[in-house]
C-alpha cells in the first residue's frame, strides 16, 4: 500500500489525556487500572477515565451528549488535534477529508440509563435520543460535525479490531482517490453491557490483568478514545515523519468468542500487513500484542507471532496499563507506537515477572531502551476478526 503520513495523533485512556500521558506512563511503568467502581457487582479492575460525568458536551452538540462522545471530545481537543485537522481541511478542502472511525458499543450507556428510567408502561423517557447517542453512527457524525468536515464518513464495528480496521479502510479510500486525507480512530467507553457480558463469559480477572503470565486469569476492561490524521506523503517531511506503512485483515471464522487455537487468522493478518508494507519480518522491532490476558488469546498470539516473526522479535502487551479498551485498542496502539518509536523504548508487559513457560516468543518483562523503526500492532476481535498494522518512518 501507499505509505500514509500520520500528521497528527491524540489519545485518552486511564493513563491520562493526550499522547504524552500515554507514553509517560508506559516509560515509567505506571498503570491506570483501579478497582471496579463503575459496576461493582462485576468486581475486578477497570481502566476508567475520570471526570466524564462532569463534562457534558457544549450546548451546540447537546443532542450527541453521552459518555462515548464525551470521551471522544477529550481526545479531539487534546494534542492540537482539532487545529491540525482544520489545517488539513484548508489544504485539501473539507470535502476531501474523510472520517472513518471504529467502536464496538458506541453510546449504549445512554440506552442503559434510559431503560432504567422507563415509565410504568415501559416507555423510554422522551429525552433519550437513540440516533445521536446509541446508534453506531453517533460517534462518526459527532466527530465530523465537531471538525467541520464534509468528506466520506463511515463507521466500523468489528469488535476489538474496530479502530485498527478503520485505519485500513481509510487507507483504501485515499488510495482509491475518494479523499486526500482521513481522520481515523475510535472510542469505546465503559458500559454495563460490556462488563456484565464479559463477566457472564467468566473472562474478568479478579486482579489487574497480566497478559502473558502463566497464571493469567482474564481481562480488565478499560475505556479510551483516539484519533489520527492520515495524509498522502507529499513533499519533504521533517524527520521523515511517522506513517501507516501497511495493513492486513482476516476473518478465521473459528468461533464466536474464541480465537483459532493456532492463530490462523492472526498469522494471515500479520503476513498481509507485512506484505502490504513491503517489509520482511526481520524488519519489525516490536510486536505490540493484542494481549488481552485470557488463556486462549495469549496462547494463540504467542504461536502466531512465533510463526510470523520468530523467537527473537520483542513483543509485549499494554493492556495491563489501560485495560482492554475494546474497539479503541487499535488507535490507542497506533498512538503508543508513534511515541515509543520517537523516544526509543519498548514497554514491558506491566506486572509480568516471567512469561508463561510454554510461550516461545520474546515476551518482554522489563522495558527496553532501544532504537526502533518498525512496529507491528495487532488488534483481534470476537467472531474471528483480525487486523494488523505496520507503523514506522516514511521510507
């Protein structure tokens, strides 16, 4: 694929607001997981972004007001991102900048609250605005209006691969000539449905999740939002610039909630991403694992990484820092990769003192300071959907 310059990026998670907060926490080994005070009956730990309850959207956007869009706005207004998009719209025209975003649950919290407030006849309160809050298009419509864009808009909902897949789909739009730039990313916020659903599957760890550990016991759920601006690389770019170099996707269709045990779909996505970037596996300096902390996912991914990159390539998961941010984990991984490459360090999997002895990939237990160029970032979802991105400097 044609490399695309990541000319701006931003993220919000339990680690803080803005890209610098994410990188600082990773470098210092400081996680953001806390005991579950959102849905205490579920137990476990969560990656909660504080203050969303006290941060309504501006009056002009009140119809979009829900937890998910509040979370998105925190990122949109951080790192100068809104201003960077305005500059891109001035360069290309607002009608030539697309918005392609991913989410798994959108503003379902608004529907949960409305259901709890239904009247004696079971009617939802008239204040509930499904189209502008719960609908999957809510995040995209809000973001597009906030940024004043008029280019193509669509949403991706492929479970936990959503925002990674949004990057791949946006690249295809640009390559097809339908736009010159795209705002990509996504948001997923805490909600009762997700927490109760994973609890019903018995996948919630009682302690902070520890991806890659022999005694790993499940996930910690987090919330996050993030955005990146993808543009064709034209003219000189200082320091070569950071870019989306390749992307791959697959669907192994093995099981609704369990990955293929040998990682067939993951292997296919990673190999496709490397091929689209015209890179050999040896060029990858860090594999940013999907690494959820469940028995099945981590074991599968270890086999897949070994098959694609061999036993030497450093790999780690950052979900011990943020929790599993579901549809937002792909964009969060992109932002983290950009700053880890820029600062020359590979974060360890938090809380991991020794990897599962059955693993054969090079899972890091201590943060490593090292020059980096290329990152392979994985995001896998329920239903056998897989997406991998290759990130690094422009060639």
